[in-house]
């Protein structure tokens, strides 16, 4: 029985050439995806990241396939370029067909939403100011500020309304605008020997769980009847807003201890002016205050943030004040060009935007400086008010996985800032690591602590608080003897 003849040298050469062309295009695609992620950061820092490693993998493939293609081209010139040209045309035809199919699929399955055009969960750049206005006006219509749980505030941008119930029925506020177990109650009417106040974001507020499951309530229960814990946390706050809320709303209560909850992402929020630009998924139609550091002092950019009505009456996003101080604003993401007619290109720049390290007042160094000054100022003012300042680090999910990250989400960076400021702080990471991973957050994709995790937080804070109060009482007794 005779075996089939081996493929001719020419056919083998064509297959190798075709394969090289595909490898060339795939590696070029990887380079186009990863190189923009380097932006203006040092090359060694970039190469240590995931995009950098992919780039390192793509470079030798790109070079090797380029060499093979060049060799085939030079060999083909001796006997005519017909076969070489046919192979290249076949490759290009396949490539054009794939691009055409991709464009058709994106156009067919993209949907028009309040956020703009979206394909498989990815909003397509560039963003539209008219879409943004319509989306936020719809949010305001569904939950009018006069009746919603979060309301406009001319100091912090937004805050918890007085005597409110949230739309999901899970959250209530007292007549003083403090998280409470029910409506129509005033904490000031409840006598107490020791008062503890909490300020911070949704991890301090304990979003997604009932009042009785929050770590503030669990802490009060563990400390006993002589203690009152007041939860001044507000969802979405940066360190700057929590600091301002302390000054205006917490100080009049003269608490024995003020716990300032620091969640990693809070440091990023401090650098924003318009959360709906950086975090459109939040659905917060507000502006917020912004601090800068000048001559080693905290300086506010404005007296009060714009009200929603003023924000969304602007004709263009560029009419908004202090836009260049917003960490998340990128002018290119709001500018339309003729090539944006191609939906495939829009998806590309949306998934793989050019990475640029923030500079000037939005740089990593500025983020460290502003947040560091806020924390230091809080400790100084609380101490001057005869309250014990207590800075508490509330770990993110990624902290509990032991993964290091950077300033883009604050993980690792937040603790670096806390250490650089030179302040003592309580890190709750080890406490939450004792909780089963399945019981740390409200769900696998949920962002906030589950009831068991909140109990762990209270368990860890209780002995620290009792020690601080004991030391304060001892110092007071010593001063009386002297």
C-alpha cells in the first residue's frame, strides 16, 4: 500500500508563511493593547505589571514572525512574488472578513442606555455630555433629593437626610441625620456615659446590611449600656468629606472617641470633584468638595460644591468648574472624532484606553499629600476637642487575598499614606482574615462586609477602645493628683 505523497516544499512554505502572518498580527494586536498601558510610567514598573508581561511575551513572537515573513519575501523574489502575494491576500481577506464581522456584531448587539451605547457591559467611548445629563436627570426624577435617603449638602456634596428611609427599606436615619434602627428617633434624647462617633464611607455606614448587623451597632452592644455609638458614615465619601462631616456634624456631640474609618478607595475619591465622571455606575448625581495642599496647608477649592440642578444645566462638560482637578476626568474621553463611526474602534479604545499617570494636582504624590494632611488635621482637631482620635483601616476584598495594588484603587497605597503620615492606626485586615471567605462579604460579588465580618470588626475594636478610655482616665486622675 503506497503512502500519500508529502506536501511539496512550496505548500509547506505557504503554510509557514500564513502561520507567520497570523502570529505577526496576533503579537501586533497584543502590543497595541499593552503598550498604551505603559503611558508615562517607568518601563521597569510597566514590565512588572500584567500588561507589561504580555508585552514581553508578544515582542519575541512579533520579531520572529517578522523575520520569517521577510525571509519568505526575499526567497519569493527570485521566482516571482505570485505565490507570496496570494498568501498575503488570503491572510488579508481573512483579516478583513473578521473585522467586518466584528463591526457588524458590535453594531447588532450594542444597546442604547442612559449611560450611552453599551456592548456586553462596556460603555463605548467617547462619552456624551447630553447622555450624562439625561441619565442623571432620570436618577433625580426617580429619587427626588427632597425625599431620598442621600440629599444634597452644600458642604460635603451629599449627606444622609434627616429622618429618612432608604428606597430598599434597609436604612433609616434619625432626626439628626445619623444612621438609626427606625424613623422618628433622636439619639440626643438617649442619655449615655460614653459616646463614640464613627465617620467614613459605606464601609463605616455598613451598606447592604441592617442597622443591627452593622459593626457600629455590634460594637455598642459589646461595650454595654454605658456606651452610645453614633454612625455618621455616608456612602461614597472620600476622606475629605468624612473630615468635613466630622468638623460640622460630629464635634458638637463631644464624643469620647471618634473612629475615622479609612477604606482604600477613599483616597482616590478625595481627588474627585464629580463622582459621576469617575464612577458612573454609582448613580450619584452630585459634586463634592476638593482640597489641595498649598504652603503645607489644606486649602479648599471652593466654598461649596455645585447643586445637581446647577451641574446638569451646563451646556458642556467643559463648563463645569474645577474639572481639571478631577482625578477621573480625561478630555479625550468626551471628544467625538470622525473615526468614532467605527464601533469596533470605539470598543477598542474603551477596553484598552491610553494610560497616563495623573500629573500635577492629580498625581500620586498629590494624592498622598492631600490625604495625609486630612488625616493629620483630623487627629489634631479631635485631640484639641478632648476626643480620642482613632484611625481604623477597613480592608478591601483584594487586601484579604494578599494582593498588592496601586494608587488606582488605593489598596496598599492607603497603608503607605497612613505610615508616611506617622499616625498610629488600627489595621483590621488580620481580624477579617479570621472570618471564612464566604462570610466576609454580603455576596461573592458584593462590595460590603457581611454580618459575620461586622461582628469581627467590633470584636477587634472593643479591646482597643477600652484600653484608650482607660489610659485617658488614668491621665485625668494623674492630672488631678498633681
